[in-house]
C-alpha cells in the first residue's frame, strides 16, 4: 500500500515539475529578450546624452529622426513589458518553490527598475544604466533555479 501511494504521488509531481521547467525556460527567454531590447534603449539613451536631442523645435538631428522617436517609444514599452513579465514569472516561481530571499529581492527591484527607466528616459545616465539590473537578475534566477519534486508545490 505504501509503494502505491508513493508511486501515485510521484505521478502527481511530474506535471508540476514540467510546469516549473517550462516557466524556467520562459523566464530565461523573456529575460534575454528584455536584455537585448533594454540594451538598445540604453545605447540610444547614451547617444542622446552625448549628441543631444533627436529633434528640437521641429529640427531633426538627422533625416527620419521623428520616425525613429516613435519606434524608440515602442521599443521602450516593449522592454518595460518584457522585464515586468519576466519579473512577475520569477516572483511566481520563487513563491511556489518557497525561495523567499529571491522573492523579496525581485519584489524590491521592480519599483527600483521603474525609477531607473524614468532616469534613463529623462537623460540621467548614472541610474539609467542600472535599468539592466532587473532583467539580469531574472535571467540569473531563471538559469540557476533547480526544479525538483520538492521545490514546486501545486
């Protein structure tokens, strides 16, 4: 009787393990995409800080700068969205597995990340470059998180 119960429990844990592995892969992919898009935004922010605004009083720095500003806004929203989704999935996975230190660190870095985004948008590069911290942390969590039968609760 005891072997049937333990075998049944092991079969119940397999779908939970698969969910944990899929979520871990999704966190890693979203974090990599967020890092790429955020890196582009940081590079443009550095360029704007060094070269000046893309358009001032209707005068464009180069032809097509106004269109580039619209594309840049979409890239910024995409980067913030990808970072937020990766952070929320990391919060869910860390809460399910009972890794409360990771949970608290990611939870505290989410508002800091938005402060860093605002700093980057308004041209303050010192805190603006720190916008890469949250996607790097979620990538680290997605890569080092170990999925085993005891870590994921249904």
